[in-house]
């Protein structure tokens, strides 16, 4: 068990014991007050008996009252003064009320401590569970390219191969290595995004120019897969964004669209940018690819989600690209959504930036911030 | 259970529960050289396909569970290499295998998966898989296991042909080809592949002692299950199906510390 957790559990145990102690103290004090009042009653009762004895011995009522002021005499009969009785009851109630207030305060304070510690413990357990499940997911993701690498190497070792086949295997292995490198980059990026250790600038960026630059980087690949990529962005349309983050977002979306269109033997990808009536900036990326079932839209943006294989092609997804898009859009104050009419119906991803002024975006409570580093083009399947 | 007065080959002798409403089951047809690879990673699929083809197998491959089920509805093959983590989570490898079994398809399944812990192995075998190989795997081991599974089914198929198709003992009647039986009290029974194979191994050597390890080797392969207790559980199931008094078996006898002896005539 880690030291902080042991400390938390010890503190929790101490607080619990203290709460029980306070409860016990409260009960004990209550009992003490009741006992004290009962003792006082007994003492006053003795005074009444003494007064009655004096009366019988012939002492006058005034004399008796002077000697025993708590006693009143009526018709030669001694009794405790009602004022004294009321005082005793009032004293008892005052003490009980005082203990109740003080006890309740301590109990509430201790309960608050318990709640805070228990919450911290639960949060820590959740973090540990998430880390473990993330590690499990990551290791599973790596096993497939590793298996492919091992298979290629063992094939080379086991079989006589033609130079062409050998070249194909080497290309496959290089692609597997590139895939693993891309996964490492994206995993590190997603972890930084999760921890909030990222500082996004917010400055006016020309959306048309940003889209054009990203498309230009993928021209060769799009042409090879017979995919027509077009952009129709309103002239002068600007978004408040971090230029590097925007580049990562657009690259991921285009990678995703290319991977979705390639398996169906080619098609089109269209970027459409406009300002909405409400002043928001909206960028839609529509593809004619494999699409997805409408119910899967939310799941697309979760880590390690891959809804379809690359068919017989050579595209791979790490399952992190769209997750990174969502996180970067969240940090930029924007949002992203996906829509498809079903498998084979293509898909549309819509980015929305709010109308408004330039502002700094970072996660609440973020410390030790780092600038967003440009990484290799992420790869993802829709 | 449904009682039937006909022979065990009657179509109405299907028990309730498993198999009810499904297509008739039978020994997979002789397509032992034809393998279907279900793998969503194109590189890994290509590597597996190339190597299997180099070994002389006829190979097809698909990238997800839906296509696998569609392919297997229209065609048959001798073995399915099935990745567990497929793109549609609701149709992973386990579900595909379970669906196949439910619709009466006994095509052997070898799971390929990134998850290699014992719990997942057991899950795979419970889903009706024949073997389990964790990624990354050695090529030679993959080929060895493919050969072993196909050999097991070759043996079962040839042993269940003609003379060996039906086994009669103690009033019970077993049809190995249809995976069906009628027990001594007239109850129709539907056997699992493993039950049928265990029965077949025992029936080939009546009166002889067959060790648990031998049964494991012949029916599952060498290292699939964590313990030989699995065999004991299957024997218990066979006793329940075919013994008049399962607590005092006369056909499936335990030889303590060694294995089992099968008596066709029964032994008191």
C-alpha cells in the first residue's frame, strides 16, 4: 500500500474513533447532568424534611424560611419552592442543550472530515482503476503491431522469399513500427491533455488557410486512394484557437475521413466552413466513407474506439485521434459532434467554436503547463 | 427435455434450451484445407493468410464479426481463426463463436487475441472455442495448433464414419455425426462437441484405462485447459446423461489416480 493512502486510511480511522468518542462524551455528559439534578433534588428534599421537623418542633414559618430559603411553608406544611424546582429543571435543560450544540458541532465537523477523506480515497481508487484500465488498453493496442512484426520476422526466418515478397514484408514491418511510434506520441499527448498540462493560446486563425495547409499535406495519399478532398470556407472566416492545436484537430479529422473512405474504394471528403446565425463558427467535414451506426456517435470520441477495420487496405487507427480532437475542442471552448445515417452512408463531423473574444484556455487547476508540441500526423478510423 | 419414441435420428428429438430452434448440427464437412481468418488488423491478417497459404491451406479473411457470420452462413470451412477484439464491441470474437454454436455450426475455432490471461482463455473455451493463442504468437506455434485442431477433427470425422457412427451401450444410443443421443430412459440428448469427442475416445478403447492427460491431448490439445479437472467435469456430465445411477456408474468408471475406463456392457 502506498504511504499517502496509508496516511489517509489512518486519518480516517482516527476521525471515526473521534466521532465515536464525541458521541460517547455527549451521552455521558447528558447522564451526568441528569444525575446532578437528581442529586440536587435529593438535597432539597432533605431540606424540606428538615423544615418539616423544625415546624413540628415549634419553629415559626418565618424562622424556617430564613434558615432554609428554598423551602416555603404553607399551613404548617413545608415544600420546595416552585422557583427552585423551575431553576433546577432550567439548569438541567441548559446543560443538555449546551452538550447537544457542542456535540453536534463536533460530530458535524468530524463527519465533514470523514466525507472529505472518503471522497479523496474514492477519487484515488478511481484514478488507479482508470490508470490500470488505460494501461491494459494500451498494452492490448501494442500487442497487435507487435504480433504483426513478429510474424513478419518469423516468416523471413522460416521461408525462402522472393525479393518482392521480402520488400513487402520490410515495408509492412516499417509501417508497423511507424504505427507504434504514432501510438506512443498520441498516448503521451492524450495523457497530457488528461492531466491538463497543456496551455492553449487563443488567437485569431484564418480557418480557410488552416484547412488548406492540412489538405495539402495529404494530397498524395488522397490521390493514391482516389479520394477527392475539397474545401468551401467562407472568405475571411476566423476562429479563436491555438494554431498548433487547430492543426492537430484538422489533421486528425482528415486522417479519420481518409481512413473511412479508402475501404470503399475512393470517394470524397468536403470541408465546409461558415458562420452561423448565432455568430458561432462551424466547420463540417463530410465524407462518403463507411459511416457508422447513429448509436455509435458518442462512442467514436472515446479512447481506443475503432468501429471498423481498414478492410483490406493499409490504414490503421490507434483509437486516440478523435479522442484528442474532442479534448482539444473542449479545451478551446468549442465542441465536436459526429453524424451518420448508418454503415455505408458516409459521415459528417462538425466542429463548432463559440462566438466571442480571444481568451486563454486551460484546464481548471492546471499546473506546470507545457506548450502543445506538434507531433506526427495522428491516425484514426472513424 | 423432449421425449421421443423414434430413433435418435428423428428431427424432433432436440432438447429444450441449447440447440432448440437452431439448425441441425453435424460434424463439419470435409473442408479441412480451407480456413477463414477473422482479424481486423490488415497487416496481421496478411501475415497469417500468407503463411497459411504457404502451408497449402485455402484461406479467406474478413475484418469483422458481422462479415464472419455472413461468410460462414454461406460457406463452410475446416477452421476459423478468430480475433477476439473486433471493431464492433457487441460482436466480439466470443460472441461470434457463441452465435456460430447456437446456430448449430460446429466449425472449429482458434481464438487469436491480445488478452492472454487464464480467465480469458476459459471464457473463449466456454464460448465454444477449440483453442486459444495470445498475441504476439510464434508462427510455428500457430501452424502447429492449426494442424492439431484440424487433425483432431479429421480423426473424429473418420472415426464417426460408417461403422463408428452410432454407439450403443446399456440401453443408450449415441449418434456421433449428429451429436445426438437417446439415453436408457428414452430421453433425447444433445451432446456438445467435447462430450462427443470424449465419448468417442473412450469408445475406441472399451475396457481399457484412458488417462485424463490422454483425453485432454486427444480432445483439446496439449495446454489449453489449466487442469485435468476439466475432464472430470465432462465425465460427470456424461454419467448424468447415460448412467442409470450416476453415483454408482457402470459404464464410465473412475480408475483412481489414473483416469477412466469405459465399459459398454456395464460393470457392477
